[in-house]
């Protein structure tokens, strides 16, 4: 019986990041037709979503393999906690430090990014290494 060789899959992090940045740019451009403040607030809302998620992805996928399972699980909970804390800090900083904020644009863009994330993960699937 021939042995089936299993391949390690790599996550397409750069494709995911480019797609999300493109979506943020598109939504911000649409909001900028209303006003410059709305476009800037939409961009800020998208960055509030993408920066903590990029940190989570970086921390989560540092370790691979069965021998690293304990590190992966510990890292997952730590990275998720830090991601949620960063999101809360970024929202607080925006509402405290940004004087004029177009709240509908900020929250709409954040909500669109949250809703589109599962779809992007479905379209951009990990491919096995060769």
C-alpha cells in the first residue's frame, strides 16, 4: 500500500491582507463621496478591524506541528484576548482623540469588514505547499 504524503498548508496571509485593504479602500472611497470626514472615518473604521486581526493571524500561526500543540493553544487564547483588547483601545482612542468623527461611516465600515471576513476566508483558501 503506497504511503500518502501529507503536505503542510500555508495560509495565504498576503492575499488575505491585500483583499481586506482593497475592500477598506473601496468602502472609504464610497464614503468620501459624502464628505472627506466620512471617507477618513471609514478608513479609520477599517483599520480598527484589520490591525488587531493581522496581529492575531501573526501570533496564531507562528507555530506548526503536533509537537507545538500546547504552544498553539496557549497562543490562540492569548492572541484572541489581545486582539479584543486592541480593538477596544482603538475604538476608545478614536472617540477620545479624533475630534470630528463621522460615526456612521466608522461603524459601517467596521461592520462590513466583520461581515466580509468569513467570505474572504471562503474565497481565499490555504493551498498545500509543493
